[in-house]
């Protein structure tokens, strides 16, 4: 049996709509990405609900911490590792 620390992490971009997940890591982080996430108040441990995926560009409409829904680009969503 896998320990919680060994659970597989997926990119947020792979999570289907109407699922809630927790942010556990950031892949290939950069100063700019960390600044962007900080502005949105998204940090490790944040619970994120995927509300919708835009078919045109695969951006995600997400909600977290009871805040109004926002759109996250596929580029960002691919770097947010969740479980």
C-alpha cells in the first residue's frame, strides 16, 4: 500500500470538471510563476475545484477558498501538481 507521500500527483490540467483537488507541488517553477500564484493567493495545500475546461484552448475555470471563479491557462495548469 502506498503511503500518502508516495501518491501519484497529476497536473491540474488533467483533472476533469467538478473535481476538487489539493495543490501539492509546482513543476518547473519560475520566479514569474510563483509571483503569479502569489497574486492569486494560490499556495501549497490550497483546495482547487475545477469547474469547467474550455475546449478552445484547454484553459480551466477554477474556484478555490470560496473565492469567485477565475480562469487559469493550460500552461499554468500543467505546472500545478495536485492529488
